[in-house]
C-alpha cells in the first residue's frame, strides 16, 4: 500500500499541538478567554501556571484504546467487547486516562463502571442503559483519531472500527459524530478539500439529527464574514444550556466544524478558533488539529507560529502500561504504522533504534539541559534533515571552551518537583521510568570535523532523600565520521532515573559548530536491577511515610499501596487482581524475584511480562497450590501447578524465570513449577494480590 507514514506523524503532531493549545483555557468561558487573550494563537500555559507538556485524557485515551488492535492480533473483525476489555486492561480506576467525575455524571467513568460490573460493550455506553445525557456527551469523538490514523484512505474500515470503539462509552448521536470525524480524517490522507471531505463522510452517518446539524453549520459558515459570527449562532441555538449533561457532544461538534470551515487551509488559525471559542477547548482543538495535520501535512505547521519547537514531540500516554507513558510523537507514529501495515496484511519497515529522528523536524523529546546554567553554550537542537539532508539530531554549540559545556537531555521519568502553581493538571502523571540502572545503551554519533568536542553521557536520578543527583560516564573522544558509544547505565540501587543527558566539552581552543546524534537506543530488561528494603532506599522512612520517589516508579491498581517500614512495600486490595508493576514493554527474557510475606489473602505472587494490568503471566500461591497462570482480560488460565501448603504469615522467596516460551517458578530457591506459553513476548514486572494483603521484601530483576 501507499506509504502514509509522514502524514500519520503529522496527524499525531496535529493532535497533541491542538490539545496543548486548548488545555490551559479548558473550562474558561468564552468571555474570559476573549478578555484575557483575545485570539489564542500560541501556548498560554506560562500564563496559567502549568507546564506545557501535561497528561490529558484526549491524548491518553486516543493513543491507548486503539491498542485493542495489537492486543488482539490486528483482527479485522475486532469487536466492541474486545475494545471494552482493552479499557479494563489499561485504565486504572480513579487514576488514569479518564475524567473520574462519577457515575451518571462522567460518560467515561460511567462506562468504566459498567464494564467492571460485567456489562459488555456496546451496551456499556448505550442510551438505553445510561440515558441520553450520559451517552451523548463529547467523549466518543475525542478518542477517535487513531482509528483513522491506522486506516488511511479506508473510510469503510474506519467507520466500522470507530463505531465499535465509540460504543464502549457512548451512544446515539455521539457515536455518529465520532464516526463522521474519523471518516473525514481517513479520507484526508488523499483528499484536501474540506467540503468534499464533509460530503463523503456524511454518507456514513446514520442519524438524521447530525446530518441536519452539519448542513446548518455549513450554511452559517458560508454566509459569515468571521468565525465570531458562527460562534454566536452556536451559542444562541446549541449552547450547553440547550442540552442535558455536563459536556454535550453537539455544541462541541459544531465548534469543531466551525474551526475547520472558517480556518480554511491555515492549521494555526483552525486550532486558534477551536481554542478561542471556548467550550471543551482541548478536545476540540485536538480533533481539529489531527484532521488538519493529516490534510495539510508537515508543511501545514510552517505557515504560522512555530508550535512544534516548544513541544519537541513530547507527550504523556498515561495508562497501566507505565513504561509507555513517557513517549513522543515519533514513537507513537511507529505503533500506528505497525498497526496500519498489519491491517493490510503487510509488515512495517520501522527503525530498530528508539531514537532515530526519521521525520522532518522531529526531535523526539530532546531539550536543552538546565538552560539557565551559566556555562551552557548549546545554541540549538534540530532535526538533521534541513541542514544536512540526513536523519539524526543536530546539537549546535557556540563558544565551547574550557569552563563551558553544551548539554541536552531527554526525560526518562517524571519531575517529582515540577514548577508551576498547578504542577501538571488535574490528571496526574503516573508512569514507570523508561530507563533503569544496569541497562545497556548504544549511541551513534557523527563527528563533522577533524576536531570535535568530547562527549560524555550522564544521568540524573532521585536519591535516598528524593533529591536529584548526577552521575557522569567516562568522556569519549569524537572522531570525524561515525562513532559508536556503548555504556552500562550506572546502578542507582533501585532509585528512579529522571533524565539521560549528553554533555559536549572542549579542553583546547574554542569550538563553534554542530554534532549529530544519529541514533540512541536501549532495550530489554536491566542486567541486574535491585530494589532493597524500604529503609535502605529511604533511611528517613517512618511507619507513617505514605510515598517516596521510588514508590512512584510503580503503576498500582491496588487499593492500598505503600512503603513498608520492615520490608519494602505493602500491597492490600479488597478485590481480585490488586497489582503493581514497573518496567517497559520491551523487557523480554528475565527473572523477577521477591521475598513475600503471605498474610491473609486468596492468592498472591509475582507478575511478569505485563502489558497493562489484565494481561500478564503470574507465579502465584493460591488454593494450596503453587501455579503459573496467564491473565488474559477477564480470564485466568492455569498453565501449570503443583501442590504447595502455606500458612498465613509464611515468608517465601518467589522467583519467576522467563526465557522465550519457557516459564519457571522457584520457591525458596527450588524449581517448583514449569510451564510453556508464547502469547506474551515481553512486558513489565511486579507483584499481585487477590483479596487480601502481602508484604514484599525487595524486588530484583535480572536479564536472562
């Protein structure tokens, strides 16, 4: 099939730029936006006190829920039920992705509770079950973009999958609006004209109420001289007060249509209108931004204010799959391309390095390191295409000499002490690090001159006092041409690594110029990651300490999760599947072990190769047995077991060893259960408890 990769990347960029533009004024009235900023053409986060890059349901839901395709083998007959199960796998109740506004107030929260109770999609989002005020809110359309991005110029399949996905949480006209937008986006890979896109996409709408609204807003836009006139018409005839519920779809859908029609072929103007008009600003600007990103391509971002530079591709995709939270537009594009190819019976040809900077303008989250430091002489970070007609990242420096340095970095975890009065947003940044002590890193550097700066990598990590510390690797001399640098990440003794940095220095005469980071990569599990007792990790720990920096490395679905004064962590959950995990999806062959105090519970043990919290392998003690199980959505499948008697308060060291399809459980150093299964190839690690409490003393992960 035709290569649509660059337009997929443009769609991802368009989505996140729109969300970040609209987010700071979400919840503001139109009058407040207008009197404070007028027309919002650039980011206003610095004016409202929050960081630019924040977690947002529009981003997380969009880039998580379509993973139902990957998790179900890219089945062309994917069902609404399977997409609903994907919700249950990746959503952590009251914590990730959704607006947790309450039953019968938030559509998504309501749908999640239905799913949790055993109600399957599409009934979970239906008007019949939840009522019009819930079923016809905005959420169906705000998560819909990825179903189009994996089906470029395939409106039939887009409509089918979008309808199923929307039905998980919504019904009625909200589903039709989602389908309509998704089909427009799918067609936009080949069709540039907005009116023709509307004419074609409306054919997939099954509710006359929406087709009438679309024609009405088209007519008003055609007769208006300015978008403000259209906004006034929407407010008068279809404002929030005209509909039940806290965030009705109709008002916001009309705002999206207004922005597309009145913005024309100007990307910046279109998301400005969606933001400046009020209502659900980040949702609307996100949808508009994605469609126009696809339609106008990367060139469309170059006609107005440069929104890409500040964002630097960065995004949070917050879910139970914690190692995938800190992401960027290129990484997410690769996943979409892989899905797109698989749905067409093809195999995608993708870079095999985490950072390859393969799209024009992409920087994959690299930013200047501590730009306020007096000795910083880094003058630029840019994609190498424009300057050198090759892939890579250009680091530019000016005045590099003794006493100065040029330093850039990427985040591998969250800043635990963010600046700004609001920290991030009303969504927490929940994640696991992407980089761990004792992992192996490889970088390819292109030296451009006979004499180049020296380069050394470094990490910043949170120490036992939760303060940032830097550790530098040995410097490397960069020769002209290709240089490969390999190193093992310093062992931080279980503490989270916040940033990976690169520092250029010069011991001789002044240097001005560039260096190219061609690729940067790490993958698979750490060689030997060890998290010791809580008192080792935090010497100042008391019995009343509830959280620490190292605790924030875990994604927890357990009701009660805290450091334990005498061991490492305590885990208590009143239902089945109270689970905590860390690690990334590319951890493949490894062993994970912990000394567990089995208190009063139905079952408990070790988790490995988790992708989400409803898909993993477990080595557990339960019902008088030691067993290896596979958790797959609503099912727990026993793969192997042996009788094993244990009592309350017994302490046993459980080790779970995974090598390709071979799964082995050890108890107190003795091999006890073996099983074979090859469905889950990789994923994170942790511990789990069913209806009860356990203590875990230490956690050790070793690559096999």
